């Protein structure tokens, strides 16, 4: 913004971006530059589609969803909606279309945006949650209902083997429902800050061994363990930490490829606080840098019906309740490396120690 004089709209608390008939940005106020994390001088003249780098939870960009220059000629407004920055922050964006005459070509597009207020975000999160929950629960339930109804109506027409097959599907769907409900309950507790930890000394090395054994026993691929004998015991909730590790290993097996390795080592934080680091590595594609924040959002996921996108949200909630940290890095083996760090911490310094 070197030497640029104050221009119209700089006093506005909201971000304002204006693009001309050709789709090039002709105006951007200070708030917009800040909200979009861009340099004003650099974006004037650039295509609007490249300046507004916001997208929704499924990765569809604001520009592709709005298509401000196409669509109905009657349109003069762009609906107000929440969009995400690459770093995961939410902005509320709306806009207007100025046409040369009613139903004529678009002369100018104005876009205004503001950071989503915490209160509003919370309200919206709750209604989003209800909608998503209903949707997520419905698909396995449709399968259950379909097969039970068919079996009841036409029991005699199926062979034992066919009945078994249907019941196996019902069984798998019921498992999926049960898992989903557990995840949703955890999510609600994390959201409400009501996560209760039952803290006791935890040997993370032994815990990692147990988790690996139970995943392998349940049919998961073999896991390579690199457990450092010197890792100190920490204060934590063993069940919740098992859940964290199970989630990470299952992710590595499902979303990654090749060998999955779990390493545990004693490692102090930068300020010297003693702690333990756990690394879960795989040899898949890894997580692109621009998504490393976003994958922690509730319901953000890839891979269709297979997951619900709550796993990493819960992982972060549980790790933070232990005053720990979680980060996504690149594994030297080529895939993703998820690193969690947990302080040795005295129980009273934990976020919640009451048992509900
Ligand atoms: N090891 C990994 N390698 C590559 N991508 C990953 C890895 N772990 C997570 N991801 C990405 O992060 C997304 C979110 O993960 P998350 O665990 O929250 O949801 P999920 O595994 O899809 O569903 P679930 O709720 O069943 O865990 C995944 O859908 C995937 O795109
Ligand atoms: Mg997962």
C-alpha cells in the first residue's frame, strides 16, 4: 500500500471489492485487503476470481458458486453466505450486481465482506450441526430400513445366504450409526467446552502398542512402531488419548497409503516444558499445505460417504483439552505426518479434570 492515498471506502469497517464489466478488480478498500490477506496494489487489475480466494466446506470457490457475470439476468444481488479463507477463518460475504440497464449485462460487481462474529458463528454452527447430523444419520438408516423392510415382507423368498448378506449390511450400517452418534456426542461436548477428562498417569508408549494391536486385530494393516523407551509418563485420560491415536492411525490407513508408522518420543516444548510427541506417518499423498488448517473443521472431509469429517475435529478438541497441540506436516516417507504433542503436566493444569 506504499504511498497510496486514502480512497473511498477506507473508513468502512467492512471489506469492499469492486470489479468492472470485464471481471477485473478496480477497487479494494483497506478492510478487504486485510480480510483477504492481500496487498492492495498487487490485486488491482487482477481477475475477481483470483482476488476472492474464499471457498466453502466442500472446496467450491466463492466465484464458481456465485458466477457473478453469468446466471439469471434478473439477478442484482449475491446471496449473503459464510465462506472460508484458506486458513479456515470464516467471512460473511454478500454483493451486488450493477447492470447497464435492467436485464442487461453486468457493468460492475461489488462484494462486501466481514469477519463472522463469534456469537453469530456459534448460532449458525448449531443449526449447521443439526442439519448435518440429520443428513449423516439418515443415509445409514435408509439402508437399515430398506433391508429390514425387504426381509420382513419377503422372508421366504430369500435363501439363507441372501438373508445373511442383508443382515451383514444392516449390522455394518448399525455400527456406522453407533460410531457417528459417539462422534457427535464428543463434538457437542467439545463445542460446549464440557469435555471431562479422567486423568491418571499414562504411559504413551504402552498405549500406542495397545492401539496398534487392536487396530491390527480388527483387520487394519500392520503398523510400524518406533517407541522410545525414554518417553516420560504424562497426566492424561487414557481412553481419550487412545481415541486420538486410533483416529490418526485409521486416517493414515484410510486416506494415506503404504506403511503406517507410529513414533513416540520424549520431547520438551520450545519453552522447555517437558512432554511427549507422537508422530503418525504414512506414505500416501499427504495433506496439501493449504488444507492443513481446514481438515480440522467439523464435517470437512474427502472420500464421499466413507467418513463424516469429525475425526480430526475431535482429535484437536481432545488434544487441546490436554493442553497439547496437533499439527499436520509432511512425512519424510512422502505422505502425511500428524504430530501431536502432550505436556507431562500436573493434573490441575489440565483444561477439565472433573469426572461427569
Ligand atoms: N493421513 C492422511 N493423509 C491424507 N489425507 C488425510 C489424512 N488424514 C486426514 N486426511 C484428510 O482430512 C480429512 C478429514 O479427516 P477426518 O478424520 O476429520 O475425517 P474422515 O476421516 O474423512 O471421517 P471420520 O469422521 O470418519 O474420521 C479426510 O477426509 C482426508 O481428506
Ligand atoms: Mg478420520
